[in-house]
């Protein structure tokens, strides 16, 4: 009787994750170390589900209750809504506590994982064999996302575009030495649309500086030189002047930046559409805004759960919000 009740409870818990109105605080009974992911807790059940659904198993070896490293991993990386969605839809999620006896201890020994350890991720097939290298770096969002992407590919599936974008953004923030510059132009709405299509650009924002319309551009100097960015934007009529810090080796005139004010209709093309209701990452906002401005389908940049917001009763604009702070409150 207890087993049947547990199966029913698990089914409806997983089902609830796909309902927009029931995401808040889900799953409510999760220890803080496990974030927002709906984890299985039995290895054999996970392996059976992997075989049935033809998905890999993502095993989280986690200390519960755990140290600050464990709670940080749960609070941050494992609570990002798009990470949660990727884990729950592209994998069979299984959590093994590394500080408990019984079944957990048996699986710990099976994979030769140390007890009382920091969080570790392993991705295995339906036979329990590793598909990718063990991922022990609980501090890095980009390394975690890279492991997810490799695991999906190794299992014969296609990596969702939203996950690729997340990886690109996380890698840029952790390893790309992101730099901000401001391009002045005749129309910052056109500027966002055009500059948002240039390689190496991670985000754009429409605003004002020195009495002119400008687009604040966050880009990766390890991927594109400012001079090249300026030239390409200029060909689109979107780079009259450049404001920012002078960088050694750049052969263009960079004028000193002044006080900056964001425009209230930043991301103009999203602003006038129903997509403004969807919480997105900054890179997604830029891609979706450009797609709408150029008459293309923006849905390819969004996850299925994000697209669910289009049909929700929530009509509040989330353009200025961070996806992490909005998603679980709705």
C-alpha cells in the first residue's frame, strides 16, 4: 500500500512540474541541497526508467544535509529553471546521498565515489555505464552545462537550443572577460536588432548617453575585436561613435563613457509582443528580440516550459527581471 501511494505521489509531483501555476517552490519537500529538481531516489527504478524512455540517467552524489558547498550548488545551479528543465526532460534524475547507509551506500561503492564529499554529477546509460567524464566541479555553471550537453549528445539525442545558449552565456561570464561598450546611432531599437546578430555579442540594451541614443553592448573580446564589432555595426548604420574604456591595441577612437540611462522600451520588438511575459536569460532576450524584429520564429530559442508562459494568465512583463528571481514566484 505504501509503495503504491509513493508511485502515485511521484507521478503527480512530476506532472506538476509541467504546469505553470504550480512551479512556485517546487518540489516543496526537497532538501535545500537538491535544488528544484524532482529526483528519484532508487537506482534500480532510475535504470528501468532510462531503458523504457531511452534517456540517460543523471546521478547526483550529494551530501544531505550538507556543507555550504552542497547548499550553494542546490540553491544556485540546481535551482536555475532551465537547468531544472534540462535535467528533468533530457535525463532520468537520480540523487544518491553520499552520507547515508543502505541503498545509497551501495551505489556509492558501485561507482567508487567517496562518502561525505562535495557534489558530483555522473551521467550513465541504461546499463549504468558512464557516458561522459565524471563532473566534480560544483562551482561552475558552465562545466555543469557542458556535462549535460555532452551527456545528451552521447546518448544519441540533440542538445536543445536553449541549453546551448545557456552554456554560451555561462562560459562567457566565467571565462570570456565580458566587456561593455556603447554604440551611438540614429535608432537604438534598430541597433539592438542588428547588433544582436553579431558574433561575440552576449547582450544588448537600448538607452541614452551624452544626449544620444545608444546601445550598450556586452561582448567577448576573446571572440571578437572591438574594431571588428564597430566595423560590422557601422555597416548596419549602428555605430556612429563608441563610448567606453580605451583598450590597448584597438585602432579606433573610443570616447569616454558618461552617465547612462536605460530606455523604458528596451527590447522594443519583445516589448510589443506576448513574449514580454516570458522570463528569459539575457542572451535569450537578445536572440528573441532580433528574431521578432527580422520576422523570424523566436520559439527556437526558448524551452517548452518557457513557451508555456505564452498561454498563462500572467500578463506581467518580465523583460527587466532575472529568470531565476521570477520563475519560482509565479
